[in-house]
């Protein structure tokens, strides 16, 4: 039995026992995650989703959080002697081992959904401590400061706008078609007649 799952903008065809490298997930090594975006479940009776298969899931165990191989991004602009730049990048990945493919009943498993993120979620104890702690009243303090500043500084009086300059009067056009000042037309060139050459 196989399944086609979607995660991190990519699609993977998986079977039980496969080891995958996917985009970084919010999980730690040893955690069990479940992929709910299943596009197809294959086997004896294949099911193709429209766009997803309802109730299907793929469960996997996180092996490790790793980095991919280094990719060198080199830019050189021709005809510019000192214009070149080298930049390296290592993509953050999660290494998974597929444990189970569920064709139905994925909602009742209780396994944590696979969420793409750079960091693993904090533990429950840390979340409880963070929510129980009183939050500082930062808005009230900043609102008081801005009110003090506006009360201390009166607004400057608006400057009067400069008067608009009058537009220049239109110049009268000289009349070119006066009697006797017309330009003479060019005479058309006369072509020599073929008879005259004989």
C-alpha cells in the first residue's frame, strides 16, 4: 500500500518503512507526527482525492532535524571587474521514517499533526507558565507618554501659502499669409522627353 502526501509545497510517494527528507517540521527527534493532506491512497483499491482523500493520513516518526547539502550561489556580472558575490545556503530539513498509512479513521488517532515550522513547539509546562504570568501593561504606559508629549508641544501655526503668479499673456501670432509675402512654390522638375534625345 502506498500514499501520495503533500508537505512543504512538495508531494511525496511513500510506503511504510520509507525514510524521507522533508522541509523542517515543528517536532523533535522521537516524536510521532501525522500528515493529513493525502492526495492519493494506492493499493488493491486505489482512491484519488478531489483534491484530498477524506479521513486518510500517513503517520511517521521523526528521526532527526538535519541540514541539507550546501548550495553555492555565485553571482558574477560580466564586464564589471570587481562585481562578484558568493553566498552559501543549507536548507533545514526533517528526517522521517513512515510507520503507517491509514486509508480511513485518521481523525480519531490522537497523533500530532505535522506542522511546518522552524522550531519545535514549547512543552505544556512552559506554555502554562507563560499564560499564567501577568502581562505588563505596555500600552497604558506608552499612551501616557504620547499624551504628555502632545500636551507639552503646541502645534506650530500653519504658514500662509504664497500668492499664485499671474500667467504671461499669450503672444499674438504673426500673419504669414500677407499679400505679396507668400513664399514662391517650387517648380516641378521637368523630365527630359524621350523624343528629344533622338
